[in-house]
C-alpha cells in the first residue's frame, strides 16, 4: 500500500491537496500516481494569476512513459507554482508530498472542499484500482 | 490524471514468477502481463547503454518455415530479398512483410537455418494477422508453417552483455562468442538443451537474443541475473530502440503506410527485376508519382517531450517520441514534408515548439551520433 498521509485531502484523479494556514491549497500528485507514471522528465505549470474551474486541466506532468493532465481540485486562482520542478521534475518521484508539490491556489468558493476525498476514501480507490 | 487498469485475463510468459520476485511493475502490454520497469526505467536504460541488461521477449512470435520451396515463398512474401541470406546458415535479414497495396503487415527478422528451414520472428501485437497472412500465402507451395509457442526468448543487451552471458551460461551457449553481428547459431540441435542464439537486438547495443524451451526460461533468466545482467522492462526497451533509430510496428509504420515513407527504403530490395514480391507494383507506382513525406529524426530544442501523433506545423506528424535518457532531450521520429529543411515546428498542446531535423539513428553503441 502506498503512502497516503492522513492530514491531506485527495481527488479521484490522484491529486493531493494540503489546506494551508491562510486557507490556500497546495496541490501535487500522490505517491501512488507517481509510482505508476514512473520517472518524471517534464512539468508544465500554470502561470500565477491564472484562474481555473474545478476539475479543469491546469498543468501537465510527463514521465518518460506518458503525459498526464493535472486537474484543478476546486475553482481557484493560482498564487504560487513550484518553479524548481522545471529543472528537477524528478522531485515528484523523490518526494511527491513535499518537494514534489506542483502549485498553490486560492479557492474562490468557501465550501468547495467538501467534495474532496478523505484519506480513507482515497485508500479505498487505490485499492479498487489495483484489482 | 487517469490511470488505466484492466481486469482482462492477461497472458503470462514463463518468467513471470521471477519478474514478481525481482520487483517488476507489471502492465498490460497487448494482452500480456509484462514488466514495464523494475523500479526505474531511466536506470535500466543507462544500464543497457553502459553495462548489460536483459528483457523478457517471450511474447514475441517465433515461426519455423520448412520445405524445399521456402526460399521461393519468402521471395514473394518479403520486401527484402532472402537471396542475400540463402545458403548462409545462421545469417539474419530484417524485412517488411507487405500487403498487395504496399502497406506494412509487419516487420520481422528472418534467419536462414539450413536448406529448407528458415526461422522468422515477428511481433507479438500482430501475431494472429501475420500467421493468417503467412498461411494463405503458402498456397500450393511445399512449405510447412509451425508456430513455436513452446519456445521462450530473452534478449541480453549492452556492451558487457555477451561476456556476462558467456559467464552465466557457459557451455549452454558454447560457440556463441564467435558469432558475427546479425548472425545466429543453433546449439545442441534436437536435444532438450537446444539453444538458438542470435547476435541481434532492439537497443542499438551489442548482445544476444537467446531462445530456449519455455520450461527452461525462468532458470536461464535467474542464471543471467546472477551473473550481473540487470532485468529491464519494456519501458527502457522503447527509449533504447528510439535512440537507436529502430522502428516500432504500429507506431512508425502499419498497413496504411508505405515502407518508403517510414524510413525503411533500405529494406526494400528492387534489384532483382524478376522478383515480384507482394506490394512491389504499388511501391513502384509511389516512387514514380513521387513521395510526399520523408521520415526523419527530431530533437526538440527546448523543454518538453515529443510524443507520437503530435502534428508538424505545415504537414506531417510524429510517429514516435520520448525523452532520451542518453541525450537528456526529447527525441522522436516524424514524417515531414519532403521540402522540410533543417528545422520544423511541432504543435505540443497550445504551443509550437522548434525541433531540429536529423538523420537517424540518435545513439548507437553508447555514442551520441547527432549534434
């Protein structure tokens, strides 16, 4: 079973979300997802100030194997991106939940987080997809 | 991100148990449960370029053709001319098998074994249509076709592969050391220790493809691993073949494409006027009317990754693409308009990115051949 930190929220499309103290959301891909995609070689991040709707594709991570869209977990505005990934996309493989973060958004609606998955629900999803 | 998963019953090679023990990440590869990597596709790639790696290629289809008319049969079936290898036991020839319109049914390697016996190794994904086509093409000729699904194949590749394989297998592959490139040897023929060893591969490095009975494959895999040959997945096999400028059936050519626009003109032999191979008249017509595209290598100038089906601005498209671990740049194969010069632009998502047009291959025997 891959590592699924308790303090995070998740999406069915394998993004993780950390709620920061100021209410902004940091987004990345899960350990399970990076394991399946394999060695990362390129990341295309959104620009700061870009606004996205929930589930809109807003970034791309590419492993040697394939390109994968990253979906914005809730409607929001991009307030930071992890520029270090441009030269070191392998950080996603090394530490998906910390150095491998992708971008941070300011949510535009307050109750949006209710639609995200709990660690337990995400663990169940991973389990069901591996059978 | 969407991650595919399947519940279909997958076929397994006789080495599956060793793969699982050695930490393979297994995926559905054309209906086979195959290792995509054993931890890191990049590490496996470098291992083959710099040392030795091995691939389970048991999913590939081995076909024995026997009969006194087998060479006449292949002269019609194959776009390359089997006369080049006739009466040269062990000699191998790469060829396309064409349909009557000149489209590529499959690409394969033909080994001349002995008079009235030729071994052909075709792709796994095309197995059924290949066998059907090959059987109908026999007609009334004295040719007998046997699929050798009792045999397994392991590819050992890399600058140290042959030496390590000799250490691991010793007498089992006695005599293989003396093989010249693109030649094969049958060892202990007819016995239960029969080995077919070919100095061929799909990585651009030296090495062998070793065939043994299914029942002995797992043991051979373990012997090779114990000698220090690292298990590699099909992920690395793809980046290696791309760097080596080798076509992949289904990506770089198929039944709708001519070998002449797929970088395979060198494998189509028109020299004998009397040899009316399948598709010949269609290819001659294409040449007369003039080809529209040339098949080239591309190197992306900036950051990003080239992928199959990305469009070339102004016409043409990529047929294969990846990130080259050796060059640390995105590379690919493409059909570009004949008049294209030194560069072209590739449409990647919303951007048009500059790519350099180069002659294939990119890498051979550990060395980068393009600048």
